[in-house]
């Protein structure tokens, strides 16, 4: 049976290593640039939680303070049509 192991030259191996290093650097740069965005999102959600607690809409655990105006199974659109 023939040997199916791919044979690559030293030049190809070096090019693959350079491209892998460039890809790694680009991904690292992308991750670094995302950190401020992620922090801003977290800060916005924390602020929203504080505002909802201050308004009395949620408790300290983040649960709604007021009960729902209807049972969970009841549709706001009325009962379903009867099947015939």
C-alpha cells in the first residue's frame, strides 16, 4: 500500500508557521479590542439592574416584585378556538 503521509518542503513548513503566527496575532488583537466592549456591556447591565431595584420593579435576587396579572398558562388573546 502506498504511503499517504503528506510531504511538505521546509519552505512550505516555514510559510505555514508564519501564517499561523499571523493568525494568532490577529486573533489576540481582536480579543484585546473586545475587552472594552465587554466591560461596557457588563456595566450597562449592572446599571440596569440597579435602576430596576431602585424603581422597585425587582428584588435583590432579580425577581419581579409584582405578581403577573394572569396565570402563566392563560393567553392574553383569550381562549383558543374550539376544535370541531
